[in-house]
C-alpha cells in the first residue's frame, strides 16, 4: 500500500474499508482542551469526581457545572483542517469510512462527517435517568430542568463515564475486524477499550497507522506512526490516500 508500513497490503480490486479512531488531540487545534496535556481538562478535576457515576451521585452540581462549562465552550469553537479532511475522505469513499470518536464534541459532524460513532457519548445530548430517554441539549443542566419525556428532574450529561459501557461496541469491533486500514488520530491510548482497538485490528490483519503529536502509549503496536499536529498530518494523509483510490 506504500504507506511505508510493513503490514498487509490492500489490493484495490474492491473499495478500501477504513476505520479512523479519534481522540481529544484532533480537536486541540480548534481550542478544545485535551485531557492529559499540561492544561488538560482533568487538570483541576479528579476524574473520579467529574467522570464517574459515583462522582455524580456524590456531587451532581459539581459534575453539571463541569459539563455545562464544556457545552458552552463548544459553541465558541469550529472544526479544524483535520476534521475537514476526514469529511472530505467520507465524500470520496462514503460508508467505507467509519469515524469512531472518543470525543463528546460535535466537530466531526459540523465539518460534514456523517458516519461518526460517539463511543463515549455526546455533550449536546441529555439522558434521563428516570425514563431513559435522550434529548438534544445545548443549554445547562445544573438548573435540574425537567425531562421533556417524563417531566422528572433527572437529566444527566449523555456521556459515558468511567466504569460505564461505551456505546456501539459490537458495531465498532465489526468495523475494525472488516477493515483494511485502522488509523488512530490524536489519542494518548490511555483509556480502554479504545486503547485496545489497535490490537484488535492487528489480530485481524488490518494495516495500522498512528497520527499523533507524540508517540501514544500504544505506538509500538502500529505498523506506521507519524508524529506532528493533526491539522497537518490528517490532510496530508487524506490527500495521499485520495491519489491512490
Ligand atoms: C469500561 C467521556 C466496561 C466523558 C471518557 C483495561 C485496563 C485498564 C483499565 C481499564 C481496562 N478496561 C476498562 C478500564 C477502566 C477504564 C480505563 O480505561 N481507565 C484508564 C484510565 C486506565 N475504562 C472505562 O471505564 C471504560 N468503560 O471499561 O466499561 C467494559 C467496556 C467494554 C467491554 C467490557 C467492559 C469507559 C471509559 C470512558 C470514560 N469517558 N470520556 C468526558 O469526556 O468527560 S474518557 C475520555 O478520556 C475521552 O473520551 C478519552 O477516551 C480519554 C482521553 O483520552 P484522549 O482522547 O486520548 O485525550 P488525551 O488528552 O489523553 O490525549 C490527547 C493526545 O492527543 C495526546 O497523545 C497528545 O499528544 C495528542 N495531541 C495533542 N494535541 C494534538 C495531538 N495530536 C495531534 N494534533 C494535535 N494538535
């Protein structure tokens, strides 16, 4: 395939199936803080306080304020060239590209991507703990608004907290197992099960590529790794791929 990697090559007799996993690093250049970088989101907050069901039960106001602030900040940022490049790739290959994101922002969709799986949930959605219904939500939740479905004041951020099962795991594993290429963009590889996807891909003979500012915790498992800013690496990789497709 000439992507430099020594892994399996793709014969272009059929469309190439691609899974792209994204993390906070792809939204960093849009001004969305990452988690572990020096000024990261977890700085100042203990993960178990703001991103666990137990933390929510212990202090829902603290947790709502944490997510209300991120929801407000989201409305002040825009997609960057890395998001735009993946939307362009989707235009070229359609359903043969699936973007699996750990991010709860909506920047992939705002860039024009449609086949996006939010495995850790979405900031612009509220989940009712009483009736289980989900509602598009761009306002605050700290005021404990009533659920539009059942009227009970039990709306929580519709995000996957530590200890909770990520969304659409079967669909994700199926897409990885059937893929020709697995690309990881802007993730430190510190949080599971996402951090284990490269292993799953390798186990199914899928070519693997890391695009990240620095080597991730799982960098050794990738056939090829390119380090630098997503806003540069992703458009360059997409241009390279589109010349081949
Ligand atoms: C679960 C939503 C049961 C909320 C999040 C196995 C081993 C050890 C532990 C576990 C294990 N399995 C499960 C666990 C426990 C836990 C876990 O992984 N703990 C860790 C801390 C060890 N996992 C869970 O609890 C998960 N649930 O396991 O359920 C289960 C599941 C499946 C099957 C059976 C049972 C649920 C985890 C989800 C938690 N929710 N987010 C919110 O956002 O507030 S996690 C959250 O943190 C993000 O979604 C993301 O996943 C993670 C942050 O990671 P990144 O996105 O990678 O961000 P980070 O800042 O770390 O790194 C940024 C990277 O970008 C860096 O490398 C940097 O260099 C790079 N970068 C920066 N700028 C740029 C850049 N790259 C390119 N360009 C740039 N400009």
